[in-house]
C-alpha cells in the first residue's frame, strides 16, 4: 500500500513539473514571438519597420525569414503546453478524475478556453509552416499555401478574442467572497473583457484596410494585447504553482502519500 502511494506521489511530482513548465511556456511563447517580429522588422531593408505585416516577415523573399518562422513555431508549441497547464490548474484534471481536485476558489470546471488556446497553438505552427508568397501584399494569383495561411490567420484572430471572453466567463464563476477571490481568478474577469474588446476593435480596424499604411501597426497591436493577457495569466499561474500546496498536481500527490502514511 505504501509503495502504491509513493508511485502516486512520484507521478504527482512529474505532473507538477510539467505544469510548471507549461506555465513558464505561457510567458516564453509570447516573449519569443514578440521579439521575433521586432527583430525581423528591423532586419528588413528598404521598408519602414512597421510596413511589413508579421506574416510577410516569414515569406521567402524576406530577409532572414527563419527568425519569424521560429517565432511562429515557438509560440505555437508554448501555447499548447500552456493551455494544458491552465486546463489542469482550473480544475480540468480534477473533473476528469471524478471531481476530487478543484481549483482554489473555483468550481472545478476548466471550461473550453484552455483547449481553445491549445488549438490556436497548433494553428500557429501551421501558419508558420504554410508561409505567404511575398513579403508585401500583392495582387494576382497566389499559391495554395498562401491561401491556407490567410484562412488559418483569420481563425487565429477570432480565437484571440473568443479565448479571452471564455476565460472571463470561467473566471467569473470563481468565489465572490473577498478571501477566496484573493486566491481565485474572479478579479481578472473585467480586465479580460476589456482586453477582448480592445483586441476585437484593433482587429476590425486592421481587417478594414489590410493595405493601409498603418495596417502593420494595427496588426502588431492586435496581436500584442491578447499575448500580454496570456503572459499575465501565466505569471499568476507560475506563482500559484510555486506556492506550497498550490494548484499543481505535485501537491495532490503529496497529499495521497501523507494520507496513506496516516
């Protein structure tokens, strides 16, 4: 019986390390992606830094397109890892295992937002591999992968808004009393609603004139706002996981061990 409990504790430690890695990925992905488009924009010659849209920085005729391609791939992979960690932290793993574990101050349901973040991560990887044909938008026929990139990008843009709204709804279900709200996510709800609204507004302005002079600036702002929200959530999640008895599965594993010893 003791050996069984120890295996459960060991599994919890491994899962806890994975959760911490996923939380850190929520900070690393947006940081690498943002750094990639800043560096790649500055590397382009003959154009103002903001004239080329982010997708164009990964085009074959861009200077050092591998920088932006790497940014897409890192952001996509980190989003998948972060979505998994957030899903567990919000009660997803507890719900799947019979509801034994629940997020502090929450109702034990992760909601669809973490999985949507993971799906957007997979699409981000695809967007980095299915590149645009040219650095600048051009008229005329384009390749199939250029069309695929445009469609995938549109889906990702929608996901950036919807994920924030879904997280706001999920966080709004956390306990309303002051002590539990301090540990829970409820107070994040209004900020996420504002962030989602700003993101939607910027994306609408960008879509209304993708060839306009300020389109590149609008696009960068529209992408940065939700990535900043994800980073802030990842920082909070990292702190929770570092706290003794936090939301990581390692704490759950240690609880099993202590119970079996008693």
